[in-house]
């Protein structure tokens, strides 16, 4: 049996994440200001808030650190 309340809560959470990444932060690329840093911070915070352990695999791209 499907828990409709849980399913609805999941749909709302996913919509919030998509809206944040697509509408609030917008396009992400190393040459587009701080959009990558905002995305990294948002995802990091979301995972930690869910109780997950987060580690990064950062690298340099044209003199800029990206993760």
C-alpha cells in the first residue's frame, strides 16, 4: 500500500529542489559567477540535513576550483 502523505511530501520536496536549482540558482558553469558555489552549498546542506555524510571531489578547471 502506498502512503499518499509520504508520496505527496516527497513530490513537494523534489519540486522545491528543482525550483531552487533551476529558478533560483539558474544555469551553472565555471564562467557564470558564483552559481557553482551556490549549487555546491545547497546540495551539501540538503544532504547533511538529511543525515548523510558528504565528501567532495574537487578539481581545478582553468584555474578555478570546482566540486
